[in-house]
């Protein structure tokens, strides 16, 4: 995903301390000590779990470990509740009010505080709440309750802490956030021209997208984009969204992160919107895959790494709101984390239960997170995980892309020259390049819009089956690259 380069050069973490050299201590010490574990100890255990088991989940850890991470994360806790592990939808959970009330009573008892002093948020659609908890005994009591689906730190800044002592993380540079406001002069070898004067990115041709436009251009399909927003300075994703051969469609922009609007303050979301749905016109700039599709863009994060409470809550909100929007058929998100986040998982499941076809980036990073396979939430069964591959291949990942058994499709986005996919820039009248599993994901969401537009009465599964049947490895799957590249012409015929 946009360079989901998981390398953050971030400021000194909250609550850091100088007892960081305890990493060699045994599990016995963790069990007995009263002080919270250090951030370094917590991160090392997370990393070891991923390296050993391929994943990390808070539910497998001790009360003390979880409380330590809560302590290091501003005392904020995310709780998922219900009568079963799949009881996430309030509208289908008749006991949700009683269960929530019981949980709040337990917190009130152990924390010795009134509810208004610890309840931060109670989700209107999901059986999920955010609270402030200070005492480890409260965590222990809650985790014994059968109605707790998950209890997790809600604001533990893994990447921020990692940057304090991990040399690779410190040296990653600003690119790790996936943000950028640059513009580029496009190499003439990286595009072809089409009427009335638009540029077709080379990657589109490799997937037979221009030929597929004879059958479908995305008309009537609405794509939901969850990302960093869309640039207010890019007119082709604003007032000129209907332009040239692109007409009769709409673009809507919402901001659910940080209460400061829908405008992209990173640059990543703008590029994802471009590759999906930029108009086909005569201004000499790159066109999108589904240039007649509708677009609803959510600004839900500061950058592509979803580690703060504000970002995780905003992404959850975006998924639930798009899930409740009957016009939306497809959701694309090129952001994520290296381990699962319960509230986002609930949001994804909620949108999936509403029939949405969800595409998520398999992961993009440099040396710091090379040990990670497919990232979350692309790792979920409810999502289609996408990664980027090199030109003319379906099983050679791009230099910074992730791969693994959970990948569903691939998209060619890296040339031998190192150039990636031409897109609109953050600034009006300018172009740029974007790579990684981010652009692969957004492009594949656009492909799905072409297929669904051609077959408007189809279900999500029918659309997916058609995409699979038109891909490289069908009817089999590659162990690390899923069904491979999609021949889009075949998918719309």
C-alpha cells in the first residue's frame, strides 16, 4: 500500500523509561513484577510472536503484559463484547445493553470511579467501547468475563516505541509514513495516450484495462476509499471530477479523523483516488481504472500506519458508515498495521456483513518490517488482500511489497527501470508516481468496479469469481500470490 513503509521517524514516546535493558528476563519476572513492562520488552515480544507464529494477538498474552501496554498507551483500552465471538453487530445483539452495563459496573467497582470519568466512547453500531483503565486488577477481572470478546490497548504506539531503540526504524526516514507531496515529469515510456487526451499508465495496459473499457467504465458503481483524504488542490478529484469522457457521477469527501475535515494532509489518499477513478479528459494527465465510477473518500488517518487511537477509531467509523451506505459496493483501504486491531476488525466484519467487497493492501515496507507477512486487515478472511508485483510477472513481488498465503490478487506496478504507476499529483495540473501494495490495491478495487458495472445485478461473490476466473493461476492459487494478475478484458467479457 502506498508505500506502507512501516518505518517511522517519530518523536520520543510517552512513558518511556530507562529500564529498557530487561529484555532478557524470564517469564517468571513478568509474572511477579508490579511495575509495567517497558515498551522495549513489549515490542520484542510482539516481534518474536510474529517471527515465530506469523502473527501477534493481544488475546494470547497475560494480564500483566496487556496492562503494561495499556500503561504505555495513555491508559486507553478498547473492549469488544457480546454473547459470542461473532456478536459484533448491536442491531443483531439483543443483550448488548445488559452486557455493556455489566462491563461498566465491573470497571466502576475496580477503578472506583464514576462512569463519566472512564467511558470514552460507546459505538452506536458495534458492540465495542473505549475506556480508561489504570489498574491491572481491573484488566484481570474483565478478562474473566465470558462476554468479553477482546480487550486490547487502544493507544499503544508500537512504531513510535520501536523507533527509540531499533536502528533500522530510526534510519527509515520520512517515507515510512507513505506521505508525499511531490510531482514528477512522467517518462514517455510509462504511458500511452488515449482520446480525448488522457494518459494511460503502463500498468493498465499490462492488465488489458484499456481494452476492457470497450465493455465497462465503472458507470453506476460507487467505491468507498478509506485513506488520508483527497487533496482540495486537485480539481480533477473535485469540481472537475466530471470532465471529458467522465460524466454523470459524483465524488463525496468525509473527514472522520482528528476533527479537521476531509482534506488530504499526507498525499497518499489523493493518489489512491486517482488510480481508481481519475477522469478521462483532454488535460494530458493519468486516467483512473474506473473513470466513470462514483467515489466516496474518507479521511481516516494521518498516514498509512494505523497505530493511534484516533486513527483506529476513525477507520472503524469509516467502515461502519460505508457499510451502512446502500450505494457503496466496494471498499478499498491501502493502510494497516502489522498486528490485528479489534475495533477495526469489527468494522470490517460489519461492512462485509452488508455485502461490501473489501480490498486491503498486503503491506509495503523496508528492512525494518521485512519479517512481517501479509499485514492487517488484509490478513482477514473478509478482505481481499492485494500486493504489487514486477512488470510481466505474477510471482515476483515489488522491492518493498509483502507476500504470503493470504494474498488474493496481484497487480503489476514496478518496472525494470524502478518506475511505478503514473497518477495525479496532490497539486492541480501535475502528475506523479506511486507504488507498493497501496496502488495495487486501489487499482484492483477499480477493476472490481468495472466488473460490477458490467454486471449490476451480481452479488459480491459472483464479481469475485469472475475476477478469479480471469486471473493467472485460476483455478488454483499460488502459495504467496493468490490468483495472480487479472486479465481485465477477460473479466468484463
